[in-house]
C-alpha cells in the first residue's frame, strides 16, 4: 500500500530498497504505470495496426 | 554504410516447394521492411559491396533500413524507442482477463504444467471462486474500465473450468461478464461439456479450445481421466453438440513422440465424423449470407484444429520439435500452406506477413512476447492474480491480488518484472535480428530451459521464421510476377517492396522528441508526438 503512495519512480526505488527489494528504474516506472489511469482512447487505439501483434493485450496468448 | 544489425536474408520458396532461383528475400527485423531483390544483390549486401548495387536499389534499401549509416548503438536506440512507444501507448491499454472458477480437474494428463497444484490435495482443489470474490473481481474490473482501460473479453480457465459440479459458480461469473458486455471463451477439456450446452447458448459463449491428442486409445493415454475412463469419444461428441449450439471450437492436438505418427489417423477420424465436411458447408453458407450482410453468422459454430509440439518438461525425451509436426503433416499429404495453417507457432507469422503485404499498416513493433508482458490478468479462485497462465498456483509468481471488500486490484513488484520482460531490456535480445519477431520468447519456457522467467527463450523461432517467410514471400512474389505477365501490374522498381517500413516514420522524430519519449511517463505526451509524426496510422472510420 505504501508503494501506491509514491509519487515518482525514484521514491519507489528508495522504498523498495528500504524493504530489501532491488528494482530497476524501468521496473519502477512500469509499476507506477499500473497505478495510473489510461489517458488515451483505448477503443480507437485498438483499431490501429502497427501495435497489435499476434498476442495483443486484449486476449491472452493461445495456450502453448 | 553497413548492413543493418537486424538484417535477415532468406531464400524464396515457391508454391511448388522449389526454390525461386535468382531472387532472395531481405527482412529487416527492426523496421519490418521486407524486400525481394536479385540474388546477386543479396550476395553483394552480405559482402558489404554496396557500391556494386544500382543507385536506385541502394537508395531504396537505405530508405527502408536494410543498409544504414547508424552504428549498432544507433539502431538499438530505435529498438528502444519503438519499445517505449508500444509499452506506453498500445501495450498498456487493455486487460486480457482470464478467470479460474477452480483449480480442480477431472483429468490427469501426464504432461500438464499445473501438476504442482495436485500436491495440495483434493480439499484444496475442491475450492471454487466464492460469491464475495466474484463481486470483488468485477468491482475491480469496473474500476479498471472507469480508469480508461479496455476490458473486452473473459476466458474461463482452470484446472478444468467447466466441471459439471461447478456450473453454478460459472454461471455467476458469466452473468457478471454479460453485465459488462464481455466476450466469453474457455479452455476446457470438453469432458463435461454436455452439462454446459444450454449455458453456452444462453450466455452466448463465443469460443472454446478443446484438446484431443490422437484417436481413441492413443488419446485416452494422454488425455487421461483421473478415474481411468475413456475420454476421446465423449469429447468429440460434446464438440459436435457445442458446434450445433453455435459455439466456435478450436481443437488443439498436443503432439509428442508418442502420437506424432497418429496425426493421420486423427485427421481421418475427424473427416469420418463429418467435422471437416460440415465446416466446409458452414463456410460456404456464411460466404453466401455475407453477400447481403457482412456480419452474418451461421447457426453452426466454426470448427478448426491445430497442432502444437508438447513441452513435457518432466520427460523431455518424449518431446519433438515444432518442425516435426509440419514435416509429418506434409508427409501425410498436406501442402506447406495447409500444414502451416494448422500449426500454432507458424500460422501467426503467415497471417501477419500476408496482412503486411497489403501495405495498409506498419509492421508490428511490440517488444513483448504475449499478454503475460502486456496486461493479461489471470485471477484464481482465491483472488490471487498472475500475469501468465502457465504459472498459476505458483505463489512466487503472484503479481497481485483482489479480496472481498476491495474495489481495485493491488499489485506487487512481480507485476513490474513481468511488464519489463521485453526485448529492449533483455541484453541477449537487444541486437538480435529476430528481436521484434520472437519478442523474447515464452517466459515459462525460459524458466524451464534456464531456471529464470525473465530471460530470453529462442526455441525454434529462427527456423520457424525462415520456413514461413521464405514461402509466404515466395508466393507473393509469384503472384506479382504472374500479374505482371498478364499485363495487370508492372514489375517496376517498387515491385519487390513487399511491406511498409518503420525506418521512414522513425526518421521523422527530432532529437528533442526522441528524448521526450525516452524520459516522459506521460502517455498523452508520447502519443501526441507519435501522432504528429504519423508513426501510427489513423484509426479507420467506424462502419455505419
């Protein structure tokens, strides 16, 4: 829950380190992104190719 | 000038399975450019003899990224740029929802990757998702939607999600899905499906994946009922009943050494039971209906089947390669195209490339292998969340949780580790020509091979890509040559350009814009830059 209160990736990195957990800057940013809203129009973006690969975010991958 | 670090040069193979002499396929794995060039020019490229190319060809290949003035670090910077755009724009927009009503299963398949959960005993397995947990999950999903994320569908998964005894809890979950307008599908062994026929019709279940591993006894040894009961006939009978109720059925066949040579018998039996002929009739009927209504559907569901090499990590000596399944299918009479269409590791590349040849969209630039790295959300009966359905039940891979009384999902740092398992950040992938083709490979397979989910897994991707790309491009080239011979097209300098290239859009970013993209965490800021440079196509107008 404390992680959710961090305002920046650096704060999160420091909090994690204090708890004995090492995270990279990219991981910290990715974690903070999970807590944030999605600001773009997802419905419109879904239709844009160039970003939809065989495994897109809308569907789980086929069972391997 | 140098040949791109990400360049792949392949032969062309025609529809007759013979090499197309005199030509070669250039694939730039970073920018997605695919070009057919004379073989002698491909040889010149490999030798670094750029001066030996015609001026027009040299210019075209430079513009498209096959030849570059950038050094390795400069090209890597483009890979990182594309990856950052994807991860912040497309890669974050949606949730791939998977719900597990239970971990219990009535089968004991010897190669199951969830065998670890059996150690917890039947009392634990008997647990199903409680009413309170269902409420919490859907409250959290509504929160997700309210925060701007796209939630389109739900896949039922297990264990076995469709056990007859659990239809009550499945209906409750499906009811919530229906309230949210979610498309529903399931991965099921199909054994108890008869109990779910009315349910599937009432709740308009879109599709199911069912597995059989050969005919009769061969299947029954691998798709093993926990009480030793035969399963094959009952599964296929249920598949037919589901198709009659309008459910799309994708029949999967897990193939190992034991059943590789049973593929022919299975295909013959599917024909004898009428699945193939009925699907052909259904497809014809649908084509007829769609002459007047583009979205028309037949009453009968769509039937298809595909093969996948099993990965039985407890008994690797029983495994085969993906190419073995292709070879076996071609041996029993399938053409290469037909075999590829029925092999899950091959058909996606075939489909993707054929789409790219239309030049209506830029090549894919996702740096993530699958939904596990981009937003898959697998919720188990206890509210534990995983991002990969191969690791359910493994407590060290839980990425978050939801509990009754909560109205949002809570994440731990594992979530961030999975989100950053992308080719721009994995050292071994960063300068690999196949980086944006294989995208780092399967995390679960990486764990089995290297003991680490967060490493690359290459598997057979190079061989699979070479097999498919040579043939898809070969057929496209033959088509273009035939059109030119018939006077319907001309073989001008652009005839060999099979796809668009991201090299052009990438060149439109200013240094300042690149710096902003690489440093900001604002999706809007990144998207505004990307839009201004026309890096992404405009969405098509919605059909009226």
